[in-house]
């Protein structure tokens, strides 16, 4: 199947999106938003360890990529939600995290053996 994009090519614009969504914080934010729209502080609680600055940058990037929508409801009430494209990517990322959970016993054993 021929595709118009090739993330393996340095010149393809899809590469930057792959970079955006596979970095630690964007991936976790996308997965957290699978539960539904979240406010900034709720997202920060869902993705433990992310600083406010990094969360702000991450959300700005994801909104710019069209994967997340920012819904300003006034009175300092802003929610972030997945777009259909963001949902598709978040589901795939959730599958990766589930696969990691499945192989963790082997990973932990390998780490222990290498120590």
C-alpha cells in the first residue's frame, strides 16, 4: 500500500508529528485524555511528574498539530479534549503502554540479570 507520507524520510512532515506524539509527555497526555476532556490541573494530576511549564508546552504542541482541542469556557475554565485524529493516535499509544505492562516481568528480570 502506497502512502503519501514516509516518517523514515527526514524531509517528510509526518516525522515531526511522530516526534511530537512519541515523546514521553505528549504520549502520556494523549492517553490521559482518552478518559475524556480534562482541565489543565486535572491533566497535570493524571500525568504525574509533569511540570506546569512542560504541560503547557505539550498541550500547545498537541493543539497545534490538531490532535487536541482547547475549549475556553470563560472564567478561567479551559478544557482540553482529543480530536478524532488525536483519539486515533491515543488509542494506538494506549496499546503500546498495555504491551509494556504485559512485558514488564521480563523487562524487570532482564534488568536484574544485567545488574
